C-alpha cells in the first residue's frame, strides 16, 4: 500500500515538474515549485479522500461516504490561486490567464494521479503542453492572417496646429490596422493621441517606434508592445 501511495505522489510530482518547467522557461510568476506543490498536494488530498471513504465503509456499513468529495473541493479551492496571477495592467491589458489555467490543470493532473488514472494523467499533461507551446505555432503558420498579428499601443504627443485627420491618414499609410483612437489636450495644449494598433509579429517594437516617429507632426512618442 505504501508503495502505491509513493508511486502516485511521484507521478504527480513528475507531472507538476513538466508543467512547471514550461512556465519557468517563459518566466511566468507561478513556475516550477508552485506547480509541483499543487500537483502533489492535490494528489495527496485525493488519496486521503479515497482511502478515508474506504476505511469508514469497512468500519460500518451504515456510513456512506463519497470517495471523491474532498478531491472535488480542490477544483474550486485552486481557483483562488489562479485568480491571484490574473493581472490587469495600466493599459487595460489582461495577463496571466494561461498561467491560471495551467495551475488549475496541474491540480487536475494531481487528482488524476491520486485516483490511479496514470495513463489519463500523462495524456492530459501532454495535451496541455502541446496546446500551450506547439499548437499556437502551427495555427499561426497555417491559420488566418489575423492570428499572426499582435497588439501595440502608442502614446503620441503632436506639435501644435497639426491636422489630426492628415496625421491619422499618414499612420494608415504605413499598413497599420487601427483598433482604437483616443485624442486629448495636454497641459501645454499640445494634442495627445493614444492608439491601439495591430501589426505583424515579425515587426519589432523598435521598428514601429521608428516608423511612427518619422510621421510628420510627431513631437514625442511612447510605444508599448
């Protein structure tokens, strides 16, 4: 019995290691240690849930317990950890969703290993890694053009008396797809334009900066990619 428990915990640790390394390679906030702890802890709670149900059932036939009741609470409980890595940045961009989903997935792998579904756990880990790392690359190569684009944000301070309409036309001539425009007056009365642009991934942030900087009427510029 002890050997079976050791095997389950070891497999869950291995699966957590596989998921955690992927996050570490991308320098995400929840990485190797967190994934292993979550996977092993989920596995341990699943083992306790199953074995306690069996033990109580042997002691008395009148006691009926659900062997997966404790494990079921892991799924909802792990959501608090996942919510902690979802961030809303100053530019209203949302980050951390994939990391939160992977943390939830690491918990699921631990539950599967703890319940004895080793084959399913390894297949699940493989599919998770495939969908996060390889599948996006395949889709971007053979999928629609829009999937190869990325979002850029630019804050531009214009010179006084610049024709905003002509300025926007000059931006479009550089083959940018403009998704959002915000125009306001600064304290020095120079108009400021905030743009959300879509461009191809092969275009570096510095290239976008140089293109926008050379547009007629630009005084100061800040580009974020």
